C-alpha cells in the first residue's frame, strides 16, 4: 500500500532574496519504500483550512493519475490543524 506524502513548501522573501523551505523533507522521504513524496504549490491567499483541502484534492488527483487509487476507494488522510493531528477517511471521487 503506497503512502503519499504531500509537502507544501513555504516561500519566503525579502526584497531581493527568495527562499523555499520544506523541500528537503520531501527529498528525504524518497529513501523509504512505499512513501511517495509530492510537492504541492499551495495558495498564498487561501486560509489554512482551504489550503489543506486544496492539498488533499491535489494528492487524490495525483494518486488517481499514477494509478495508486481509483474512484470509490477509501483513503486515510492525516494532517495538522494548528498543533492537533486530524485523521479523515475520504472517498475518492
């Protein structure tokens, strides 16, 4: 059973320099068999809840494209809201 790990990099800037964080956790997860890292751009204007839903939708579409799941499958999604961990069981549409 493959596990999809969606990483949303945080882009920081001052007036002249751009930096992108959180790419290395995605890269480091490549060493684990069955863990599939995916980078998602996210949205700077979305709220935390909206960006979480966007990332989940992106992950499900990516998994369907790669043949990891199909419509009607149940998927377990884990994410954080603030400091709390949340588990959702989602049906792929």
